[in-house]
C-alpha cells in the first residue's frame, strides 16, 4: 500500500509539474500564477490571434527551447489547426436579432 501511494504521488507530481511547464511554454505572457475560478478575462480578436500564433511558433521550436525530451517525431506530423464557421451572419442591433446562414465552411 505504501509503494502504491508513493507511485501514485509521483504520477500526480509529474502531471502537475508538466502542466506548469506547458503553461510557461505555450501561454503567451504566463506569469506563473493561475487566476481563480471566478475571474474572467476579455481579449480582442488580435489578442486571440497573437496567442494562437505564439502557440504555433513555440510548438515549432519545441525541440530547440525545451530542456526535457519534448518534441515530435516527424517534420510532417504534429500541430494542425482546423477552423469551422458559419458562412454568413448578420446582427440587427436595433432588436438584437441574429440572422445566420447555417451552412458551414472549414
């Protein structure tokens, strides 16, 4: 039972330490402190794009910037981004009505 507990603790520690490492690697401007569950942040569209491009660049340079054994096997494999959205939509501010074409494009 003691060995099981120690082994389980090692797994938990490994997960927590890797989560912190990945936050530092992939979250732009990560300060090392997480916000509580009740806080919220508001970002502009450009902030969102900057964050996504930061993740992509960090992922592409992962072998060069990480101290551990992080990386990917082949040059062609790895990160892919897929975006799916409605083709067209309009909002009427006068009565807060959305008019959305339900067909999507990827």
